[in-house]
C-alpha cells in the first residue's frame, strides 16, 4: 500500500491503518529499535508503541515521508526506553552518542525547542550537501547506530577506511556548525 493511501486511512480513522502500517513498515521499525535496544522483546514493544503514537498523531500531522516519520518515532521511543530502564550499557547507541557529543552543542547550550529545530535543519542541510556515500555512512552510523564494521562491509570498505570517512565527516559537520553559529570554536 502506498504512503498516501496509508495516511488517508489514518485521516479517515480507519483502524486498518495500523495493520497496514505494521505490514509495510513493521520490520523496518523493528530494525531501528533493535539497533538501539539490542533486545527482541523491547524492540517489538517499541514497534507497537510506534504504531500507537502514529495513530494518535495522524491527523493532525500529515507526514511527507511516512517511513522516516515512523523511524523518528521508533528511535525516540527506543532511546526513552533505554533512559527509563537506567541502562548503562556500552553498546553501539552509547558509542554513537559519545561520538556525536564531540560535534553537537550540549543541551545546556541550546535555549529551547526552536533552537533545537534550527539545529536539526542545519544538520539536515549539511547532510544533503554531502556526497551520497558520505551522507549514507553518517546516517547509518548516527541515526541507525549501525556498527562501523557492518557499514564498511556494506560499502566494500575495510573498517578503518569507514572509520576515517566518519571521522572526517564529523569534523566537517563541526566546522559547518561553527560557521553557522551553533557552537563556539
């Protein structure tokens, strides 16, 4: 089923929207949740919570890219679940957050939601300006928390080369955010 048809089901408050969304995007949302949670049951619950949140948010929201919209909800729910559980595991999710902490301004540096949205727009603009491979590698690492080894394998690179690309891209992002005034040197 096409996204437009799915969203129409939501706007009509047709409960088939939930099952159709699960059929179309359930496995994808599971992959996003599992990458962060590393627990099958937690990831499955996250997918169900994502479907519930989508049902409650659409309408009034009308996502342009349903897949990305659902991934964002799933990722947020998975991170909230990790935080609530008080886990101090040193998995990929924590490693990625540590890597990004070197680049992005801390939450104490941002005054509020409006600035956070602007930062998000700036990061999206930066990513759109990257060559496709660099952008995809950065997204797979930072958004999906994929291990560098797995990303390298996907692109036919050795792990060190993929790590170098990520490091350089993070440095470019930091320089871009300095230039745009989001962080100080």
